[in-house]
C-alpha cells in the first residue's frame, strides 16, 4: 500500500462494517414506530444521542445582540415574540415536549412536528399559516470508518423567530454565530429568511468539504489500485460507493427544496433573499454534479481494479507457462536416458552426454527466444 | 458461512425456487381468464386461499363502537347506510357474489369490480359517482423462502362506509383496529376518507419493515460474500434482486396513486385528510428511494462476489505457480543425474552430490525470494 | 439438463437461428419497396402467407346475427351500409384491390391503406372524416423455435361497420365470435367502437399468455443455468433476450395508441367505451411492466451463467492445483534418490527408504490438510 | 469462419481502420475553420470530393417537364422565378460562390449558407422570409470497410423552386426523377413542399436498406461468434457498434426535424403535404427503434463473444487438468521405484512390476471415471 | 506500441497522475472559503496563476479603434461610459479590488462578483438592471499530461462596454482581436451583444479542436489496444474517460446557458444577434453529441482491452496446455522404464527401446493432430 493511502487499523474496518450495516437504517427509521400507531403522535425515532437537551438563544437586531442558554423552551417564547429576531437552537430531539410546545405555540401542523422528530426525512419545505418548515440533512464524514454521518436539521421559521432542531450538539454554524456577534456583513440587518438562508448556505458549503475529502480518498485509492489491486482496496471502493448512495439521497431532494424556496413560492421570503437562495441552489446543483462525477470515477476505479486483477493473473500464468514449457520437455529427455533398457546404444557413446546437454540448452534457449518474441518476457 | 447469515435448510431453498417460479405469475393473472371472455364478467383470478369468506364489520362514531362478524354481506348494508361510519372487511375473494352485491348496491362499475377480483392489478385509484376505489398491494416477506409475498387490498370508499377486500385473513391493520376501539387520536372523529388514509398509512409503514428485513439480509450477504464467495451466496443475491423487482413494481405505481389522492382530484377527500395523504405520499417516495438504493447495493454485492471469485482464482493460480515453478526445474536437474550415460564425469566426483543439493537449495530459495518480492507470498 | 426444460430437437435450433435472422426483417419491411416509388402506391410488403384471401362477414344487432363467407369485398358493402353492425374480417393482404376498394368506398387516406398493407408498422391510431384506423400487432409464440411471431392487424372502424385485416388466417378472436353468436354480455347491444375495444382487449389478453409462456421458459432456464452452465443455455438466454426486444417494440407504442384512444381524442368513441379502453390501457401498462421485468430477469440469468462458468473454472483449477501441488514436490524427492551419483551416503542406509516414504506421506498429508483448511476440499 | 460471413481481404480491414479513425471527423468539421474567424464567412469544410461542380435543373408543371445541365448557377434563376416548379440540384460544395449566389438571390441568412457548406451539421429545419432550409444526412454503407458513409443534403425550398446541395454526385433520388419524368402519381401536380417531402422520403427509405444490410452483417457475426469467438470477430462487432453511433447521431435529430415539419410550424407547407410528412415522421421513429434494437443486439453479440471465450478457456483448462491429474501421480509412482536405495524390498519381488502396473491402471481409470462423473469428458 | 501513439516520458505520467488528483478540485473550489463566511464576501478561490493583473482595453466604433494597456481599472471607466464600445479584458483574478470596482460602478450584484472570483462555477447567465453576466469555461488540452485544463471566463456586458475576466493570460480570442483591428465582417458595426456572441463563439469553436485532439488520441489508443493490451493503455483509457467527465460537466450547462441567451430572455440582446446565438447553441449541441459519442467509444475501447486481455490469457493457456499435455504422458512412460524392479521383462528385449520411441512419437504426434483439429495451433 502506497504512502498516500492513510493506513487504517483493523478495528476501524470492523467499525466501518458496522457503519455500513445501517445503509437502510440511515434511510428509514419508520420501522421503529409501532405499525398502525396514530399519525401525528410525536415520538423521536432516532437514537438518543445525548444526555440533556441544550437550548441556546441568540436574540439580535442591528444594534445589539444577546446570547443565552435556556433551561426550558417556554423561556424563549417571550423573546420569539419580541421585536428583535430570535434564533433558538435546540440540540437533541428526545424530549418530545419541547418540539410539541413550539408546535402548539406557533401553529405548526402535527405531521410537520412528526417530521422534525423522525430523523430520516428527505429534505423538504412546508408552509403553514405564517411559518414555514425546512428540513435538511447535515452531513459529516467520519474519517476512521470512511462513512458519511448524517444528522437532520429542521428549521421552523416565523416572522421574527427561527427555531433550529438538531439531533446532537456540534454543527457547521460557528461561522454564522461569529458573524452575528461581530455584526459583519448584512446578516444583522436582515430578517429571519436571510438567517435561514445563511444556515442553509453553511450546510451546502460543508458538503463541498466532504466531497473534497472523499474525492481525495478516491484518488488515493486509484493510485493504490494500480500498484496493488488487493481485495482490501476493492472493499474500500465498494464502501465509498455505498457512501455515495447516502450522499446522493441527501442532495437530490435538496436541490428540489432549494428550488421551491428560491422560485418564491413562500410569501415569507423577500425578493432580496431570493437572489441569495438562487445562489445556494446553484451550489446544490454543483454538489449533485460532483456526486455524480465521483460515482463515475468510482465505477472507473472498479474497472481499473478488475483489469489490474486480470493483469496479475495473466502475469502469474505467464510465469507458470514459461517455466513449465521450458522444463517439462527437458525433463522428458532426461527421463528418456534414465530408462533401464539393456539395449540403448546412445548410453555407451562417449560424447552423447555433452551432446544431449547442448541439445537441451538449444531447446531451452529457443523457447526463451520464442517467449521474448511474443513479448512474454 | 459466517454466523450472521441465518442458515437455511435445503428444503427452504427448493421452496424459494418454487416461489421464484412465479415472478411472472405474481405480476399477471390474466392468462387464467378465457381469452376473449366478456370484460366485466366477474371471477376471481387468484388462488383460493381460504375455505370460508370472513366478513367483519366495525361500526363507529365518536361516542360508540360496535364490532360484528357477519354471515352475509347483505347484513352490512343497513349499517353501511346508517348514520355512523361502517368499515366492512372481507377476507377472501372467491365468493364472487359478495363483491357483486357490494358493486350493485353502491353503483360501482363492473370493470372496477373485476379489478378487485383480479388480484395482480397495479395500485390505482378510480372514482365513481359518489364512491372511489383504491387498489393497493399489501406485502410481506417470507423469511424461509426469502421471497416477497403480495396480497391485493381493495378499498371501496363511500360517504359513510368503507369496504375493504383482502385475499386472505391476516393484515397490518390490527393497530388501526386498536385505535378505533380505544378512541385514541382523531380517528373516531373523522370521516371515511381519514379511515382510508389510516389503512394506506399502515400499509406503507409495513413496507419500511420489509425493506429493513431485506436490507439486513443484504448486508449479511455482503459480509459473507467477502469471506466465502460461493455459488450459494450468488444464488441468494440473485434471488433478492428478483424480489426487489417485485417490490419495485408495487411501489412505483403506488406513488402515482397517492399523488392523485393528495393532489385533490377526488371530491370525497377533505382538505384536512389531504395533508395526511401528502405525508404518506412522502413516505412512498422514501420507499422508492430505498428500493432503488437497495438495488444498487445488490449490484455492488454482485460486483464484490465476482471480484471475490477472481481473487480466489488468482490465489489458487499463485499456489500452483509457486509450487510448479520451484519444483519443476529442480526435478529436471534430479532427472539429469538420473540418466544412465556411461560417461558422465560428474557422477564420480565425491562432492558432486552435496554441490548439487546446494545448487538446488539456492535455485529454490532464489525463486522463493523472487515470489516474495513480487508480493505473491 | 433438468427435466423442467423441454428438450428441443437439433433441427428446431436451426429453425430458431433462421427465425432469429429476421430481427431486422421483423421490424422493417420498407426495403422491399423500390426506393423512391410514389408514396401511397399500394402493394403488400409482407410475405404472401396464404393462397386465397378469405372474407368473413358477421352482421348483427341485438335481435339477430348472420354469418357469411363472401367471395368479393363488394358484397360486404351493402351490409356495411345497412342499419346493423357489420364486421368484415379479411384474412390475407396480398390482393391489394380489396384494401383499395374498402379505402375508396369509405374515404380512407391512401397513406393509411399503405400502412395496412405494409406489415411492419408500429401500432397507431389515425382518424379520418368519419372513420378511424387502428393498427395493432397480434403476437404468438412459436414453441419449437422459441421465437415470437407477429402479425399485423388493422381495424378500419366506421359508424356501423368494422373492417379487420389480417395477414393470415388464425387469430385470437374466436371467443369474441362466440360471444357475438350467443349474445352474451353487452357486446350485441353496443356500437362498433365497443366491438373494436373487444378485439383490442382480446389481443392484449393474448400478450399475457405469451409472457407467461416466456416467463416459464426463462425460469426453467434459470434452474438449468445453475446446474449446467453450458453454451447451449447461453444461446437460449440470448435468443429469448432478442425475442424480448421484438415484444418490447410491439408493446411500448401500443400503450401510446391505447392512451390516445381512451383519452377521447376520437369523436367516434363513446364515453361508455372509453371506460373500457381505459381498462385495456391499464393492461397494456401491465404488459410493459412485465416485459421490462422479464428483461431484467434475463440479464440476471446471464449474470448467473457467467458466475456459474467462472465457478466451474475455479473448480477445475482447484483440482489441478491440488494434484500438482501434492505430487510435483514428491516426484522431485523420488527423482533426487533416482540420481546415479557414486557418493550418495543415504542410499546405503537401511531405514532411508521407509524414512523417505514417511517423509513423503507427511508432506502429502500436510498439503491436504492445508487445502482443507483453505476450504478447497 | 462459416460461409455466411463474407470474407474480407486484409487491406479492407486496414481501410476500415482508417474509416474508423474519422469517428470524430465524421461528427465535426469545425476545427478546420480558423479559430475566431467571422461567423457567416462562407467556406466549405468538407473534403473536396469532385473536380467540377455539376448543376442539374428539372423544370416542370403538370403538362411538361424539361431537364437541363447548367454551367452557371445564374442560368437557373430565370427558371426558378418562372411559373413552373424548378428543382436545381448542385453536386459539389467547394465552389462557394454558387451557394452565396443562391443565398443572396433568395434572401437566405448567411449563417444558413454556412450550415449548407459546413458538412457535419445535425439535421435541422430553419425558416426565412419566404424560404425554408432543411438539412439532412444521406447515408450509405460501404460494404468493403463496413462503415457508414454520410453526405450532407441541404434543401432550400421556395414557393416555386427548390435548390438541393450535395457534396458529391450519386444520390437516392433516381426514383424521384423517374416519377417526375413519367408524370406518375401526384408529384407533378403538387408544389415544392411535396417535392421536398418526396426527397426526404427517399432518404429515410434508404436508411431502411442500410439497416437491413447492417442487420444481416450482425446476424452473420452472431453465428460466427458461436462457432469461433476470435479477436477478428470482436473487432468487427466493435466496428459495427461504432458505425451505429454514427447512424444514431443522424437519426435522432432527424425525427425532431421531421416533427417540426409535420406539426405545421412552416406556412409554406400545405396541410395535404403535412399528412405525408407525418408518414415520414413515423418512418423515422421506426428507424430509431431499429437502430436502438440493433445496438442492443450488438451488445448481446459481445456478451456471446465473451462467454464463448471463457467457454473455450474452460475447455482448454479441462484438457490440461485431466492430463496432468492422471499422469502426474502416476509419474510419481514410477519415480518412486526409480530410486536407487539399496534396501527397497519391493524391487526384488517378482509380481511387483505387474502389480504396480495394475495399480496405475486402476488409479488412472478411477480418475477418468471421476472426470466423466463430473461431466468434464 | 504502434508509431501512431506518441510516446510519453515517465514523468509525464506522474504529472498526469497529479493532474488527475484534481478531478474534484477542478469541479469545486468552495472548500477554500471559511465555512460560514458571509456570502458576497469577495475573495479569489483559484490558485494565483500570475504575478501581475493585466488590463487591456479595446475601444472602437465603425470608424476607429484604439488599443491600450491600462494600469488601473478606474482608467477604463471613462472609456466604458463613452460613446464607443469598450472591451476591457482582465487577465488575473487575484486582485479582488478590480472586480469589486467594476461591480460597484455598474451595479453588479455582490453574489455575481463572487461567482466571477470563484473559478469553478457552472456556465450560467444572470441578468441585472442593465447588465448581464455570462460565465463560461475556456478549455485547453495539455498534450503532455493528457488532461483538460479549464479556465473560467466571465463576461459582464453593458450597453456600450464589456468586461471580460480570465484567470491567466492566453486565450482563444486572438482571431477576434484581429477582426476588430482590421474591421472585417460586421463586428465593428454591431453592439456589445454581438461582441459577446463573438467571444462565446470562439470558445465553443475551440471545444471542437479539443475534441478532435482527444478523438485522435482515442483512436490511436484503440489501435494499440488491439496490438498490445498492456496496463499502461488501460490507464490511459481510464485517464481519458476521466477527462471526458470534466468536459461533459462544462458543456451540458453551456447548452442551457446558450439556450437562455438565444431564446431572448435578455432585453440587451437584439434579434439580429439572437440568430447568431442560435447558431452557437446548435454548435454546443453538436459538442455534447460528440462528447457523448467519445464516451461510448472509450467504453468500447475498454471492452476491446478486456477481450484483448482474455484473448492473451487464452493463448498463454493454450501454449501451456499443449506442451504439458504432450510431454507429461511421455515423461510418465520414460519414468516407467526407469524403474529398478528386478523382473521387468521388457527391459531385456532388444527392440523394446526403439518400439517405445516409436510409441512415444505416435502419442505425441496424435496429440498435435488433435490440437490442430481443435484449432489450437
């Protein structure tokens, strides 16, 4: 294995195998609902990923900004209904009451709340009386297991407040928070639609970074495939192909969703923000292009692998054939004069032995020359 | 075979082979009709799957609920036309009279009744004067034969009654019945359109469970394929691929059907229920996504299998080549000094034998070193 | 070859090869027209398939029905213009005058008549002043040559008469004639549009039977492929794939044609009949589904064949490797002590021979143990 | 090689290889223009294919017809503007002045003239004030090199004149000229739109003949592939696949073009002619169907080739394995008793030699029996 | 390797490998932006490709033309707002101020400016108050590394000025400049829309030249593949396939962009120019056709490679089999008479030795005859 491919300890491969097991798991979580249970009944379908739900509030206008950590969701409501813009970020979905409280307060449909909690939704946008819900997938790439980890992000966007729900702490929004704090750019002067755009933009930007990481892996694999087409390489190609399926499933509906947003089907989004959404939309198209290209590159890598393998086989066969073809006839002649017949006149001839050796050398040399002529050597 | 793959007794494989034989059978049942027989002539095209048709009635409104087992379909009509909502479930289609009686009573078109009885219809929705007919496919996964078993469910939905026709007893509606009995959720307060939605939702939910089961099987197979790419594994991959064709054929038209339902082409469906149907529609899209992803994963598994096989072949060839390449030349030299020429001066030399042995050891060792250098060992 | 695959005599394979030769022939017959000849010049492009054109008339209304065999097409015209419905069936297209006479009498466009005679048209529907023309493909499956035989059926449908043109006697309409004779169902009470529907329905129904036959063949082939992946099986898979291309070409435009008919683009078709056409349309979609599924199953069968072949190769190689790997080293040792050096001290040792035999047994046994450990035995 | 495949001299293969080299050349000729040269600058991009441009005029109405060979294009203009219909056919495009003169006289856009001269255009139709331009591809099949030769045909159609531009003499219009001369059919009584239709129809008809020729080649190849899967056959399959790409590229845009023509987007085309154009359109769809089918048949032939090759390999391996597996163990035993140990009691036993021979026969026979049982013999 | 394939020094392959590494890099450059940084913040994402930004101005009308090299962008503004048409070409994007200055002066949206600087955009067109922005990809083919090099070109087009931004000096516009200088054609008499068209046309024309170069490479590779299917050829095929992905990604959105331009969605484009844009649009469709065809030709080349490899393997196996099958049995017989049994009556027979030799010759000859009959020789 060449130096360009990061070596991976055996356990990480096992871990990847485990990661891989959840291909369907990462796509559907419905099975965990009791069949036939009432639609709109809220419960969280993902794995509980943290101990304690964390509520963070950023309340701002052009002039001032306030950051708080809340202990109950109800505390946020007075801010949310205040004159400034409030961004409430909820890390952790297992306390269903919080989602329900937000839903009841702002008239969000029970099914939409169910979607927030059911963490394997396709990206989508839905409109309510004066709110809209955007569901997105945050992705990250786990280097050790070479697998894509996805986390659902739901945004409930009202006139002057935005609730964002994540499955666990840790996100790609630190840059956005920094910009809010320092009042850089136009972020502090705009409404919640622009804030929502900024968050979406941060997510789509993060996809590019994942694609670059995967792209680097693929290219390292391609180099390896040429040097050493081992089964291990094949497994990794196969694994990455599978991860691309997960990625692909996230980005195709994303484009649709962003298309709906920028084409102005929602009255809450201003024309100004629409121009920016058009820009993220373009980026999402670029992400799709890249995903599809990488898929084709991976298919190409598999072809390389297969021709590498058959090339090796060819080489092995050539070695065997050369050796066998030279020595099997020679052994025959040696065997011939090892026979014990009483009347074998050659045996008594003085120069017979050197003559036979010469003959053998000529045969062997002739064969070698043939092989060289055929390009086998 | 690794422990993760459930072992299957030989007879189940035969059973699967039999199940497999019906790929076309599971898609069309038309051939059983006499060619040229009059359209709209009612007879049941499926296999008779039970002795006795079973009729169950649930009659409810917000305040009370009644459950009955009926002996004739006519008994249900007074309920069906009463003020409360009646759900009549018919298990078994071979008594054509029952279907005909319902059709005549509520003005359902003869062709629609034919579709109810012809049990390999594509999912579809059709509207009549004040009824609509929904045809769906209930699926289950037979673990022993690794095959998808499908059963047609037809719903005839009127203003205050819903008739559901199944081919045999056993369905995914127990949860719905429980919710009706206990009056949980909004089910008891809504009309037949919501009841129909609830039944459809239960079916689509059950698809997710089947996909999870198949997904687990596929992932177990993938592990096996890496360890032991036997023909048996190949056959199972092939079998699952075939089952995915059956599944796929059920879910693509389902999406269309649900699209028609939620887009509000039917006046019987209220706007409120439409929102819920939109949700099932989204789920059906997710099912399609998953089916297509699993198909790609299966193709990948087949690629893994093929490269596993050629890898094994390579290994076999290497062993043969190493052994033959080392010993065939050595045998030649042994044979050389086994010749019976009278004048072979080496034979009389005292140190010739140890010298030859040393020479042979060097040759053999040199070859081994070569093989190690080439990475064959 | 297992018992489930019907054995086929050698000559039928030759026959199939001949049948196969006409893949393009079965798709186009244009080449037989002199290049640049005037469009609308009528001549028959198919092979003459019978001696004598046969004209059969069925003239009916609700009350009575008359069946006649006519000697000239002109005899039919008085019936055709009479008050009852006349169905004139023409078996054989080589007497161009007959087609021309019908065309002139009922104002059918010369190009449409050319289409009737040119027997490799795609299914289509065309409208004229008060007639419409439907072109369909009747298919049958020749069991001996495993090939799909197609025959063009053209219907010229007027207000109270329907002319059907076939290339040769024998069709799938016996059931329809029976229903006409016995006055069963609604057929006698309806117009020519319903009669046309009935004929189309009979054809589409017959497709299902062909698909079932082919499906059975494919499944028998799949079983065989697993037991005995011979070249003969491969040829049959390939042959069936080719037949599926022919089938596919017939059914895709059929759907389009039926779609045009049921969507009500023709004023001659009543709303009542439209419902029935919708039903045939659904069936044609089912036919397409099945054709596409069978194509995928065939591709799967080819994959099975290829992995069966490489599996066999693997097995062959293993046998060779095991034998060679055990005996080549042993032969070397035997050769070693067959050398004639004067000073080989071992040769004189009393227990050397049994010791060597033991050593050889250990070597051989060790190798066998190795192979078993690798799972090669 | 079976008798059904025409043998081809070695040079024709070289010629084909040269023909093949122009795949891109046959698709684009733009590179020959100096980059950045002014658009609308007229020069001919094809190879000069003849010495002298040839101008032929046919001037006709219902009553009389005149055929002339002109020496300058200007001579044609008085005819073109006369009351009768004039068809001016120009063989050879390298005299740019001729094209320019026509363009200027009848107000054809400079870009359209550029398209006439740039001989690798996609089929298209363009409209000008009172003219329209149709660009088509005439194809022929060069039997010797098995390659499709394409030639661009441009029609400039005015009210009472039609200019047709070809790259070289020789076309598929002789039949049209005959019909004009003899006044058969409706050709003499119609306008230039019908003449244009007639020319297009002649071209599309010629496609069918090419497809039949290629179809026959493919089917002969398929037979050969089964008997003798040599590399030469593979090359020819590959070559035909490439030619299908050329064909495909010509026919897909043709359909579009004909669709535009018959759907009546051009006022110069009468409704009567439109019906005929609809007919050619249908034929072009049939051509596409056939091209796509042949492409699939070729893919199938390649699969057949590959399985033929691996089948042969299998057979070769079986022969090797049978021989080696029988004789290598036997040789070992012979070697064993060729050893020179002093104390080998068997050697002195009288019946040892025949016993060993019997033992060897049993071993050998047993192996043969094994191979027969496995179906290897 | 045949003479038609240019030999490439080993280092160029390494270079290509490096080029190849940037497949994703050539598609996205977003990752270089700090995640979450404000949209519309301008910085250049490409590699800095030159020391000094170069500003060139061409200011012209029908009567006169002036060419200048500017030192600051502000100098150009007075020209740009003057009565004549000004084309300002900026080579180098790393001085962000220049782009910003143009943007502010002419009211170009910040996001559009970001797109100008972010050099991996998909081709697109965007409209502003009285300007429009066109983003295109200039491609060139690096012969040494066999890779496609892409450079982004952005055009900001106003009423009487056009700003073109390139990443580095060197472009395909020299011909356009020449035509401007010499006042040839209609270029000097038209507006900026026509100038923009001319630049786009020059770019699309250059694509054809790249495709021809790649096409030649592919065809040379195809010849090589047949003679010598080495791993090196495979790698080059794979490399070209990858380059086609890059090309493809550039040309598909180009067609869309040109479609938007010619369909007249921008008021700044006159109807006259629209006709010309329609022409470039047609060329872009031709480029796509060619790219797709080349992709299929490359797939075909890979198939050729694979069958070439398996053909070689077959040949190698045949040689081995022939030699082994002839000599292994012969060796056995030689070994047989090398045994040391005391009672082997044949050994004492005088003619036994010549008889055995004759027998061996017959066996060997018979085998050779068999092989010839099977076509292995």
